[in-house]
């Protein structure tokens, strides 16, 4: 009995994934009963890639530094012990950006300005912030691209009670969002 040479069709969207995300690579063949084995040919700046077998590669990949990494898998179809031509698939993994700020801010009086400093390592990082004020006016959402940001907004209390504003600050780079940091600005009670 002579077995046909199996083939492999790889289904992969070829889009980069973010660090900590899971691959979604699946395999099909025009010959029923084909099995698939894969090996990691190259993993540069990425952890989580391992050799295996099955109909799909579902692995959580994480960057090891501040720049993008990649993994190249070689997928070989096998039918009745006979291997077919291997195919390659590469996954690019983008890092999640990090920001640094001092979340302990001084208490302000009405009509004083915030002085929230935010910094990051990558100049293409987009820093978005969303505000949730309670008893305070003047706080606005915003966006900034760069490494050093100063959020300076003059805020006023809306009544005689103490108030606060929460700034939810999130970095984004190459379609990957980093961890959101919350900075609260408290206002003293107006007498």
C-alpha cells in the first residue's frame, strides 16, 4: 500500500499579537487522516513557544524585553508515518507598553492645577487618560504621544464638600494596551 504525500494548509491571520496573548494557528489538509507536528525553529525575544502536535497551535507568547519578538514554527503533515513538505509560520509578538507615574498626589484647593507626570521608554507610545470627577469641574480626558507627559489641569470644586478626580491612564503601542494606572487627585473641603 502506497500512502499519498500529505499536505498542510495553515490558517493564520498574520497579524502581530500582544505580549501575553494566545496564538490561533490551525491546520487542514486535503487528505483525510493527516496529522500535524510542529517544532520551534526560532524564538527571538519571546517565551512560551514549544514543540507539539495536533490541529492547532494555541500557545501564550510573552516578549522578554521592550521590543517586538517573533516565533517561527515549522509544521509538518504526516500520514501513515510518511511526512509531507513542511511549511513555516511566523508570529510577531509586540510588547505591552509601560508607564511610570507617582500615584500619590498632593491634596489641592479649588482653582489649583494638577501636576501629574507620566513617562515611558518608547517615544511612539500613545498615552490616553479618562477622568471620573466627583464634586470637581475642569478635568478632561486626553491623549498624548511621546515619552514625557505632564497633565496640568486647573480644577475647581463644585460645592462646599471635598471632592476628587480619578485619572485612568493607559499606554498603547502597536495596538497593544499596557496596564492602566489610576491617579486620584483629592480636594479639600471649601469653607
